[in-house]
C-alpha cells in the first residue's frame, strides 16, 4: 500500500512539473514543432542537394544503352556486318548487296563525356547553388526569429492578462471592504443609503471588469497554446515573471551595428548581389569556347552471345558560339540591370533595418519611462486611497472621493503592468530588429524564477 501511494505521489509531482513553463522552455517547444520551421528545413535540404547536383558538372557522364534491331535494309545489313566483324567476300555479291536477308543486331554501348573546359560554367553553377543555399538558410533563420518573437508576445500577453486579473480581484476585495465600511458608517448615522448604493454600483462595475479580465486571460492562454502548437486548452503554470528589465547603455548603437551584420534581410540582399554578379559572369562566359572529351565502347552481335564485334571511339570536340542574333548581349544587359537592382535593394534594406532598430529602441525607451512614471503613480494612488478612506470614515470626504481614488488605484496598477509588458516586448523586438534573437537570448531569461 505504501509503495502504491509513493508511486502516485511521484506521478503527481511529475505531472505538476510538466505544467510549469518558462518563456525559454516555451520558445524551445515552439521551435521543435513549428511547421514553418519544418518547411524551412526541407527547403534547406533541397538547396544542399542542388549544390551536389551542380558539382556533378565536374564529373564524367557515363551511360549504357542497349538496342535490338532486326532489318533487311541494305545499308543497315552492310554496316552491321562490319561492326559485328562478320563481313566476308560473299557479301560483295550484287544480289546480297541489293537484297540482303534480314539481320539481327544486338548492340551494347557505353559512352563517357568529360568536360575539359567549360569557361567556368560549372564553377559558377556551384557558386550559384551555394549562394542559394545560404539564402535559404537566412530565410530559415528569419522564420525561427519570427516564431520566437510570436511566442514571446503570446507568453507576455498571457502574463499581463493574469496580472491584470489579479489587480482586478484585488480591487474587487477593496471595493467589498469599502462597502462594509460604508455600511458601518451608515449604521453610525454618518451617511445615507446613497453612499452604500454608490459603492454597490462601483462594486458591480469592478466585478464586470473581473469577468472581462478572466475572458481575456482564457483567450491569451489559448493564443499561447496555438503558438506552441498545442491543444488550445492545455494548462500551464507560467514561471517567467512580468518584471521590469535593467537596460544596458549604448544599446541603440550596438543594435544598429548588429542589424547591419546579422539581419537576415541584409544578408539576403548581399547574397542577392553576389548571385547577380555570378550570373553576369556566367552570361559573359557564353562568348568563350567549350571543350569536351567523348569516349565510347560498342559491342554488336548477331546472336546476342556469339558472332560479336567490338569497337571503341575517342574524340575531343570544340564548341564556340560565334553569333546567335545578339541574344548573349541582351542577356548581359539584363544581368547588369539585375545587379544594379540588387545593389539598390541592399541600400534600401540597410536603411529599413536601421529604421526598425530605432523604432524598437524608441518603444523600449518609452516603456522604460512609463515604468518609472507608472510606479510612482501607483504609490501615490495607494497613499491617496489610504488617506481618503480615513477621511471618509471620519466624515471628512464623501463617497465620490472614495470611489474616484479606488478607480485611480486600479487604473495606475493597470498602466504599470502594461508598461512592464511593453518594455519586455520592446526588448524582444529590439533583438529581433538587431538580428540576434535566438532561443538562447538573455532577453528570454530575464525575470525567470
């Protein structure tokens, strides 16, 4: 019996441990099952396969062909007898030449083609496939960062909803205490039923707000589960706290420099320039000659295994494009325009990412300032409520003053929570804009228990 109880206790502890979820754990969970990341991984595998395919241009192409032919065509019979090494003096008879009997030919051929010089086309094809693989990798990295940012937003939205619900419940308890206090004051003959009714109306309004906050929390948890790829009703205990961060100095300049070096969009723009340059060089190479080596071994038989003749062939071929109606010149002009477009898009990408960094930094700085202001406002509102309550009990303030200060406290706490929420999100968006957001980012660890 004791062993059964011990097993059940261990199972309960295990289930409880599985319910806890930190922000970093949530991010790692989302990264393992996200379909967009899975698609990016498949695209990366395909891009790496294209590199192997391009490298095949350096290797010889070896093919085997086998044919079976039966004909009484004079030319076919004459040439087949020669390749079968079966041609004799009797085959020079006029009747045999003009009207030969049918002949079988079992032909087996192995050919090999090896480029000796292709004006760098294979090398540039490998370069193009490598650049494309790098582009695909940057696209996958951007997908990962977008998933991390989305999970972070959903996680902090759920935390904010939970904290706002707590604040509303605290306000509800405070309003209930005010109602009890008003009823005591009325019993003492220091107020009328109007004060009690006013507080009851206020209590109902706070209760209504509590209902809305609970609904917001349920939706926020469902959104988080959706971002994690889990059933929408999966329960979690979120362990990362909604607390303000300590911001290092010089963050804006460092983030801008990082964005110009690390952002996937900037890297993709640079890779696009390299691809355009590589394409331009490939187009220009069309004016250069190409040299190929061709080798073949052939076996011809009348009876598949007997009466067989073998022969081989080796040749070197030169192909040089001398004129093709100015199509190559047009392609050169097209590649030059594509290069110019890529260069302009890189400049636009540099400016765009710097602007995004500055926007994220402005949001982060504003949120930090709001935290300072909201924190002081909460302390002042709570002190004002304490004084107002004392004065109300003494008959020096009316119920309107009491309700106004109650509402001010709830509003101040809500603004303070929203400021912390916005600061944490802005810090995450700043790392996203800087191109350094990852599952190991410190911004995901700050404030965890």
